[in-house]
C-alpha cells in the first residue's frame, strides 16, 4: 500500500492521505474579503483528492496584508465573506480545510507579483509597513515602523480574534505563518531583528513573539482542532536563521501543543542564496523531524508522485506539500494515486474520467 496515500492524524484531525495543498496567495480579495474567485479556486482544489487544503496567507490586521488584494480575517465582514467560500466547498467536498494566519511585516504594501512586487505609496493604495526593527526589506524603501510593546500586544490580540473567527466559520485547522520573511519570521531572524528589549537579542527573546502568537491561536481555537506552524528552514544568508534555530523553535512549540511543522525556506533577505533543485528543502524538514516529536510537512519542488512517496517512506517527512505543481495540475493527487496503485477521493460526477486501466482509482 502506498504510504503517501495512508491516513495520518494531526491533533485530532484525520487526513485521508499525506498530500497537502499549501497556502498560495491569490491576490484576488477586496478589502480583505474573499470573492467569487476564491470559491472557484478553492472549490477546484477541494476536488483534487489531497488530504488537506490550506487557504492562503490571511492577514490578522489590514496593515498585515502583503498587498491590498490579500485575504484578511480582522473583521466580521471578512469572516462572512470567507464563510461563504467554506460553505460552498463543504456542500460538495469533504476535504479538510486549514487556514494560514499571517502578518506581512516589513514586506507589506506591495503590488501584485505579476505587476512587479513594487512597494506602494499611500496614493497608490499602500501604507506604512511595520517590523521588529527599522530595517527595510529593499534598500531603496523607507524604513518600516519599529513596533513598540503595546503595538506588539495588539498584534497578539489580533491573532486571537482571527482564531475565534476561523473557528466560527468552520475551519478545520490553523497554520501560523512564521516563514518567508514576514513579520514573525522577521522577529525570529537576527538579520531583521536588532531590538534591544525582551523581543530581541538572544534566541529565547527572538522566539518570544512567535510563541506568544501561537499561544493566542491555540487558546482561542477548539482544542480538538490542530494548530500548526510554517517556518523557513533557513534564511540562506550567513548569520541568519538556520535549521538549528528551527529545531529549538519546534521543541518549544511541541510543549505548547503544536500539531505539525511545515518546513519551507528563505524569503527574509534579498541576499539569500537558495540551492534550488528537486526537493531542495526536504533535508531541512528531515533534520527537524529527526530532532523533534512533531509531524513534519516537506515542501519545495516536490513534483513527481514517486518522489513524494520516497520522502514519506524514507521518513524524511510525514507529509508533502505540492504547490505550483498543483496549480498547474489541480488533479495531481489523482495521477499520483494511479501511478502508485492507490485510491483517491473524487466527486462521483468525475468517476467516468478514470482510464479503463484504473477501475479502482476512485474510492
């Protein structure tokens, strides 16, 4: 039997298989509110047969959006719009739905990627980004506002409120975004965090805000539902955040009831040197898994079914996230199941699509 298509339990939530659709920003919201695009996009992915669908980075505050077109969950209006998307999916699919909660920090207030990721001024719909220290992501940008402690407390409270709203609309799991150079990653890395208070300096201090944000989610989301964390395994910059730091972070998260660690990489510095290649981040996932008791998701150029199967069979990770390959082929798990001799869930309207040689593909 395929290990990739075997079930796994995450903090009370049983996934039918170990294929994860990771959060991928769509830049299609209005005032933080989901629109028809989100129902169509996530509805399609809910038919993929993946074990878990994670909705894109969703900002806990308006200034925490990457762009003016990001999803948010800072208001009841945002929650009502997203609730419609969830309800549409639930009507036709049993796929578990997770939601990634995020704050973009100093990488906020930019245009859509296909418009150049340009920093937006106030007259173009932009706003003042915030960060642990007044250090811009791009040298040509104005320094972000360095958060004071009362403002940090407001952000922690925003995570708590977003968790309550997520629970109310029926989200099955939460993922705290601590990767890709956004706010919580900025607090973790000594490159972007040069504070002199108890939120900066030592590793223990730099872990403080991400751990407090996790506590806020865990305390305000049903205990029967999992809360995981996405991390950048490395900054890929000398003197930056590294795998060893992630191990210490994961060990602290485990004490707080974290359900899994989702290991991505980079995003904090333009000086990064990323060793791109097939499964290039899997080794970092394997090292974190070996040093902790937490289930681990590997991600990053995992594109082939045999490759994904090997990762979980060899114990490098417990699950694999398939991102861009899933956008290119939203039925990726169907093809993986066919290649590995497994079964996958699909709506009966699609059962006639299976090739004659795979009569038992859909179960």
